[in-house]
C-alpha cells in the first residue's frame, strides 16, 4: 500500500500558506504568537467558560497520504477556579481558509445550542471584574492565559 519509508521521506513542516519549511524556519515561526494564532473566541455559559482556539501547527498532522493538516481548532472548558483546562473538541484543517471557516462553525454550533454566548475581550474582562469572579480567580485566569502565550483582555477604562 505505502512504501515503508513514505512518512519519513515526506515534508513535515509547512508555513501558513502550505509552503514547505525547514525545521529552523518552522522553529522561528513557532516562536511568534501572532503568527501561530489564527482565531480565538471566549464563550460564557451557566456551566462555565469555553475557549475556542484555532492555531497554525506547522507540523503536518496527516499520518496518511493527502494534503498536510497544519491547522487546528480546539474547544477548551475553562475552570477558572483552578488550572484545569479540559479539551472538549478538536478539528484539523489543510488550509488557513478552512481553519477560519471551521473555527466560526464551531463557535456558531456552540452558540446555537443556547447554552453559551460569545463574549468579546473587553466584555470578558468587564464580566470578570464586575463580580463574576474574585480578584484571586481573575489573577489565576490571567496567569493561565498568559502561560499559553496569549494576551489577556484588559478591562475598558472607567
């Protein structure tokens, strides 16, 4: 079916446009948070927060013949009471256009269930500071988000 070395001989690293990369080039791009981040969304619901994150992986995650899978959307259930982030769903894509479309399809599917609503960054910070959580939980959530290398939304000026 496949030659014995087919996986070892195929290109492994790709940029966001699908062009092959050397490992060193991929490493430089992976260090750039703005390059890796395709889209993100926070959703609030009675059962807690969800974070939908879509990123460029760079490394081909397609273990079979076909186009490289270099983008991924994951949905995380965020427990702001502690450092538990549970991954609830994952989808992978070949192109950035597919990834963006897939990201917003996931967000739309979640909001259409009626259990969560999309919250923008400034609204997220405002909700957190308005009493949806304590200062300690806000600090913990900020720490967790920043550990992932993401910007934490700041509250709008008063």
